[in-house]
C-alpha cells in the first residue's frame, strides 16, 4: 500500500519519490513475477516485446515462435519484412523459426515435443490470437508448453506476448514459471485511463536485460522520469483494470452471440469461457468489414463523425482499418475494432468500459450490414 500519492519525478528520475519502484514492485507481486519494469516510455506493446527479445537474444541464437505466426507488428522486429539497415533480429544474426498450428487451431504439441534445439535461445508464445483465426492460449496451455520447452533446453528463455490476456484468468504466465512476458498499458492493465506505456515482467536478470534495451546498458531500470499526473494514472489504471477487463469480456460475449445469430463465423464461439478480451468475426468481404468498422466509429465518444478507411499503418504488412474513437489514442481497452484488408476479412473487436456500449454499437452494425 502506498503511504503517499505518487508525485512523479523529473530529469533522470534518479529519486524514487515519484513511486516508480513501488509501481514496479506492486505489478511484479500481482503477476507473480520476481521483477517488473512498468514505464510510460514504452511506446507500445510491440516496443516492450522488442526490448524483451533484444534483451535475451544474441547473435547465433534462434527465436522459435511456438503458436504459429506472431502479430503483424513483430514481423519487422524479427526481420520477416521491413527496411534493411533498421536493425531487425535477423540483421543481428538471430535466426527465426515458427511452428504451425495444429488443425484444431491450438499448439501442435507433437511438433513442440521435439522442436527446441540447443541454439534456441528464446521460445515465443503469443497468448492472444492477434490477427490469426486461432484459439487464445490458456494459462494451463502456457504452463504445459513451458515445461515441454524447458525439458528440451533448460537455458531457453520462455517468453510470452501477454497483450490482451492480462487479468482474464486468475494467474498470469509468470505465476506458472514463464521466464518473461511483456504487454501494453493501453490494453488491459491500463484500466482504460493510462495514457501510454508498457511493461516487462519476469525473472529479475531478464527484466534488467530488457530495461537495458529500453534505456542503455548501465542505466536500465534505475532511470526514467514520469510526471506525477501520469504516475497517478499508472497506479489508478492498474487498480481499475480487472473491472474494465470484466466489462470487455461481457462485451465480447455479446458480440459473439449477436453476430453468430446473424450467420457470421465467430471466434471464440458464443457462451464459452474467455481467455482474452478479443472477439473475432469473419465478415467475408471488404465491404462488410468496412461497414462494420464505420458503424462502430459512429458510436465512439471521440471522432464519431469520422468515416474510417483502410490504409497503411506503421508496423503492419497489410492495409488495416481501425474504428477507435477512444480517449486514449490507440487504446484497445476502450471499445474499438480493427481488421486487415485481406481474406477472409476478419474484424477483431475488443475493449469497452461497459458492455451496454457494445449493445448500442451492435444495433448500428446490424443496420449498416443490412443496408449493403
């Protein structure tokens, strides 16, 4: 418990009067980790994930993606595409391999049982579906995967992209033995009010390595100023996040029920247990995808007059359309949806401070789809 309200810090941020160490310690305790770094200086979840990967991988090593293709924005980090000379993992001599999903849409356990090599320095588990039509990983599955990985190579770092999964289950990946995880504060752990930032949590030595990539070797976790107003929101958002995650889950259940009732394919299916806050709906055509997103935007509290259009977005390989009239730019803990303009034209819905907001949105969505 904090004895005083966090007042923030300036300059180098050497003093902890602003509450930085208290926030790191609280977050680590909540997620069952040895250590954590929670900072407004992380630009996004991808930035936090990249810092973690660059912290644990070294030239000659291998990154193994265990649950199929990772999220689009990691492709340039890995070196699957992007601008030469920008310092992808590939350019630093780090190889990459991924295991295809099983036919059921989950981890291919048979393939994983013999996939880890001596040079595999890091195994990446993406908890949420990302832009893939697959099952979200459960905590039990993550624990099972990390046990299989460690049995083959105890030195392999098991890393989880935890975006969209925080506080959906009773435990987090680090509480069941995962070495390291990372995520965004404008998703679940920000409680819809944190204006920016991300986190890395896990084994202390690995968190410090990630912190050295965010800052610089020798600086790492010991520096970084944050204004008092932002620091207060980091604490308050973390406090509010379980409630906001609950509302987002209720909204996702409603989206699944309504859209499945209209004959659309949905993932997850209606009325089943949720393991992240994302609800995917296969629209089938670009026209239906765009209509869905425009109907959502009309009911957003910010920029409701805007008509979303698909376009190039930093980090994405395909054109993407976003409906995100949110108070925090890009916040996906607030009601929002998005989708890449590629077959089968899936819209990914997430967030919401109250499930009734989705009830209002879905009325407009159905009218817009029927008007086509």
